[in-house]
């Protein structure tokens, strides 16, 4: 494709392809669904919802959630409701195109028990800071005066990528960048990480087919969460000064998700 981007970059693509190599397609084709999956339950959607939630600090375990979702074991509502919302957001995405309106709808679904209704699916109007556990500012997101314009660029690039013919290496590369850029803009008051990881998977599925929903990317990020956050921080402290030429360690994490075999 002729690569003209408004916010993404192809500057690291050649180096990325050299590192990732040609085995990506074979690894992808070897993905198989779990025997636990049935018409009314997707095991790997549970994996996505549980581990994406655990990255955000939710005290949920996969075994308990599978018992709840697949076998009807009852837990206290506070233990499962946010994960249920995220599970429903993934299920919604499987049947819809990855568009601005549908991403906003996904955010509404996954923040049902996180944000007040007037904040769900709505771009934030205030400043946004990511802080450490001890209260230090770790990252200053895009100014509220920039968010709408930056998200406009994001959606333009997303639409162009969805209509382009891409190699599997390019699909993985740009999926990771969509994840990364969305997180750095941080367009919503909460639920940005969950939404970004879902968009990454959604884009993969749009370009590669439904087998992409079996990729355990959220689990990989959780198991390597220290590296995940370190690689996010590498780009810089403030949105206006981010250096995407430092993004390679982050975008190389997604292909590693293909070799997680056991859950």
C-alpha cells in the first residue's frame, strides 16, 4: 500500500519484518479453539476479558471466570460484572466492523460498571494523567483540546488500513501501533487500555479472519506486564513529545502471543 499516515508511522516496519521473520503465518494458522468453547461460550474470549482486566488490577482468576461463564457457577456480582462487560464488548466486536461508532459502542459496553453513563463512549474533556501506585505522574496524555483532532487522525488511518491489502507482517505491525497510539492519546476517562487491546485484536480479525480472536495477546501482556508498561513508557513522558521510533520493543510483543500454547 502507499503509506500515507496522519498519526501512525511505517518507519519501523522494515526492521520489524526482519525481526519477526517469515514464520508468522504458520504460527497463526496453527491456532485452534478450545474444546471448552460452545455456541454460547467462547473460551478464548474469556481469556481476553480476564487477562485484559487483570492488567488493570481486577482480582479475577481465569478458572473461576470459566466456571461462572461456562458452567453457571455463581460468584458475588462485584467479582465478575466488569469482566462480563468486557466479554460482551468482545462478542459485540466479532459481529461488527471496526469503525469509530462501533469503537465508541464497545467503550460503552465495557465501561458499564466503570464510568457513569454520561462518560461511556464519550471523549474526555479534562486532562488525563497516568500515575504510579505511589502517586507519581508516569505519563501525560493528549490535551483535551487535542483529543478530538488526534482521534480523527487515528480513525482516518484505521479506515485506510482496513481497506488496504497488507501482508501478515504488516497486519501485526499496524495492529500493535493502533493499540499503542490509542493508549497514548487516552481519549476516554477510563477503559482506554481495555479498549486499545480490543481494537488490536479486532483489527487482526478484520484483516486475517475470525481465528485472530484465538490469539492470547492479553494474556501475553499480563504475563509480561512489567515489560508491557516499560515499553509503553519508553516513548516519553508527555504526548506532545512522544518518540515513536522507540516503539519497536512494544510492537514486537504481539507476535510473541502466538506461541502461548497453554492457558
